[in-house]
């Protein structure tokens, strides 16, 4: 496989090899692909969980188990305001 990474990634790979953290370009590529696969797998799991939560909410709504929207949003705004007030300046 021949891959053109471009100058930025070529330099990055070269720096990693020089540092001794990796022994070959293939090792670096495998590590990058492993991390990318992990991220994609996590996104897939989060999306599946979100779909389950949406289905649960839709089922609850179908059964009349609804929350008062204005009350919910007022609670969210209160929590947000408290966080902003307790946040320390950097």
C-alpha cells in the first residue's frame, strides 16, 4: 500500500520515528487506525444508545408520560446559571 500523507503528516511520522516511540511507519499507521476504529466504534455505540433513549421517550409519550417542557427548561437554565456563578475565572 502506498499512502500520500502530505507534508504535515510526513513530518509528524518522521518526528515519531526519530523519538524512538515507534519502530516503523507501519507501526504508526496501525496505531492511528486502531485509535480511529476505537473512536468510530464508540460513536456507533453512542448512536445506538441515543436511538434506544429516543424510542423509550417516544413510547412514554405514546402512553401519556410527558414532562412539562417549560418546567424542564427552567430547571436547565437554573443549573446553567449556578454553574456559571460558581465557575472560577482563569
